[in-house]
């Protein structure tokens, strides 16, 4: 009785499998080059509050009153005030960022 490797049988070669391990070669698409400065993650953003506490209070009230919005008018106005305040802060931040960019040029 002769023992042979299953890789050398005709069936294994007929299935189109290679008997050699697959070799991955690194190919450089863009040139690998470092920059003169390091950026800390993403662009700086405005420190905007996400109004999650107000939203949770609103949803808690809506759930308590079975999604009737009349008793929850106070929580709704508090949430909308927070949203408008955050939008104003973001607009001021965008204007300040534009001024900084124009001063650099």
C-alpha cells in the first residue's frame, strides 16, 4: 500500500486549486510619504450640546401620557429652545472658523 499526499491526486488539481500557498504581495498605489505636521484626528468642531437630556425628558413625558403632546408642552419648548441655542452656537462657530481661515491666507 502506497500513501500519497491528497494534493498530488488528479482530483485536487482538476478542481483548479493550486498546490502552493497563496502569496499576497504589497503594491503601492499612492506614494508612501510622511507629512511635515500631524493632524489631531478630524477638523475641530463646535462644542455643541446634543440636547439629549431634554429629549429624554420629552420622550418620558410622551410615554407617560401615551403620546399625547398637550401635557408635554413644557418639555417640548425646553427641547426646541435647546435645539435653537445649539444651532446659533454652531453658526457663530462657523463664522469664527471662516474668519480664521481667511486670516491665514
